[in-house]
């Protein structure tokens, strides 16, 4: 049983956070180990497993990045730990941003930080615009073209998250 099935939700990028939490809490109440204290060992074990699965599912589905990665893995277009070859033009743009950030870090000069943050934000805005048509799509394994667009977005976004992390660390020095 996958996480979407467990919570009786569509396989979709955009989920209502309140609804995800509501379904998680319902499962938690229904299968709480205390409710199975007098049950058979097999029933106790099943309740424990479902509670554990619900905890993992909730942690995944409430986080948009984890949800996307899980969806891509579930649909069979991405393997855990996969190395993905991004388009050369994107890599060149990211390399320029990284070089600019490295210069600021070496010079210990935060004055150019805003410009780099603006560039990264522009990348994110562009990526979100590309992703918008897929936000409410209910995915199936046959949606190969759509899933490949998501996969590329997922790996691009991971690059940007690393840059944003470096920016954040540099800004708080």
C-alpha cells in the first residue's frame, strides 16, 4: 500500500495540508497501540505497522519536495539515489551563480548577496511556472511525458536548494 492509498488521497503534487493531517490523525487514533492492548499479537503487530507506515507517510506527504520525490519513485520514473543529467544550459547558469557566490564567500563580502538571491528567486519562479500545469494533475504510470517533466524539475530544484542553503549560511555569518 502506497502513502497516497493509505491516506485515501489522489496521487497528486498538490495536497491540502489540513486534509493530510486530518487523515493522519484519523489513522493514528484508529490504530493506536493502546486500542489494541487486549488484541491478539498479530493484530497488535498489524496496528503497530500501520501506525509506523502512517508516520512515514505523513512526514513524506506533508513536505512538497519529499512528496514529489516519492511520487516520482512510486511511478517508476526515478530510482532512489539516482544521478540525473540536467540540461547543459541549466548547469551553466547554476555554475555562474555558484561562482558568484564563491567569490562573495572568498572575499567575505555580503554586498552582492541580494543580487544572487534575486537570480535564484528568478530561477525558482521560472521553474514554478513550468510546474504549474502539473500541480493538480492526478498521476498515473502512463503519464510518462508529464512525469519526466517533474523529474527534471525535481533535480533542478535540488540544485537550487543547495545554493539557497549556502546563501543562508553566508548571510547569517
